[in-house]
C-alpha cells in the first residue's frame, strides 16, 4: 500500500541522517530505510562552517518526491555557528546569510521546518542588547519566509543546554524570544530532551515530562511544538552539559520518552534522534534507538496520558 494511503503516525520516528557521498536520496533516505526511520533531519551545509553551497535541483526534486511518496516528514538543521546574540557584527552578518541559506534550501527540498539554536550573548549584562539583535537580524528573515508562501518551512527555535550566557535554555525563556519575533505564526519550537534536561527540567522525575511540556506551552502557546530531538543524557539534570546518550542508556531513561509519546502536547510531533550512532555494536545505535522508541510509542498508545 502507498504510504500516502496509510493513516498518519501520531509520532513519526527517525534520525538525523548523513548525506555525504550519494546525497539526500542515495545516502540520506537509504540510511533512513536501513534504521527503520519514519522521519529525517539533514544538514544542507557544513554544520561547523559558514559556506552556503548551492543545491542540485534534480537531487532536491528527487528527495522531495521520495519523502512525499513515502510519507516521510523532513527537517533541516541549520549550522551550529549561527548566533544572533553575538557581540561580533561579522558573526551576526554570517548568521543571517547562513540561516537564509538553510531556509531556502529547506524550502527547495520540501522540509517542514528548519531548526536553529537560540544562541547566546557574551556576558549576562549584554542580554537586553543581544535580544534586541535577535529582533533586528532575525525578524526580517521571517518576512522573507512569508514571501515563500504556504509551502515555506517553519523556523524552529531549539533552546540550548544552558552553557555560558544562553539566551534561551529554560523553556520559560521561550516567551521572551518569541515576543522579540512578534510571535510570528511560522515560528515554532524544537524540544531537545537532552538540552531541556541539562538546563534543569528533570524529565526523569515523576511528573517531570508533564511539567516541562506545561512550561513550554505556557511560554510558547499551543501548537508551536513542531519537533522533538529525542536524546538521552550522559549527565544529570541541571548539569548544563550537552552530551547525548542512546535512549535508555543515560539519566533520562525510557519511561520519560514513553511519557513524551503519550502526552497530548506531542500529538503529531515527529521524534528525531541525534544519539550516538553505534550501529556496528549489536544492540546499540540508531536502529536500536528507533526500535525502542517505536515500542514505547505502542505502549503509550495503550495507556495515553490524561
């Protein structure tokens, strides 16, 4: 049966996939099939550089068509260097060019969203100035997004783990960030479970998942949670360390992911793994993580949260 004829999954599960070598389809979607993925995330540029490479229209069309035919939601992760809170004008200028590139490339490949880290300032005393920079530099890109029409990807803000002078790590800080962007209707949130845990939201505690999702919804509003980066944590809650572990191989644990998959606020939200890929070790890596999340999804469906 064609994937389009199947009912949509409550939470498609997949991973950030490699694309080097044979490209978006030959490498990326082939890897996704190998791990049993139902959703994908890709880079369209070097994540640790400023280059903005042009895409191949034929490859973009093939990827977009394959994702549509297979019912695979696709996302782009923007480069890590982007930081609109920087005190460097050159960094902010490059950040604008880099994010614009990711948004346009995301549109070209049919991505539903482009994930960007929320950045940091240099010193707590620069927070107000940094947030003003976010508004001045990022808000015009949203006008450009509007010009792409209804097929434009969402811009998905990903709160960080709380290192340094983070502009947004605690989920309640999303309110100020979204206010700076006039709560634009195409700005959403990507919740990274390891980041939230590191920032002090104890997802492993009883009621911890519900408390975190309540905080997110209170700050951002309903309907803005559009993607979840499903990562366990090598460090304890509140450690402010962004070290991902495989699912149920860290301090968050499987029960928290089951709670996430059962909560009403996550209905329709894909889960993307950014866990260590140790596929060569039996029982570890992305295939095992995908299989475990699918099992937890089935368990959550049998006893959904209230």
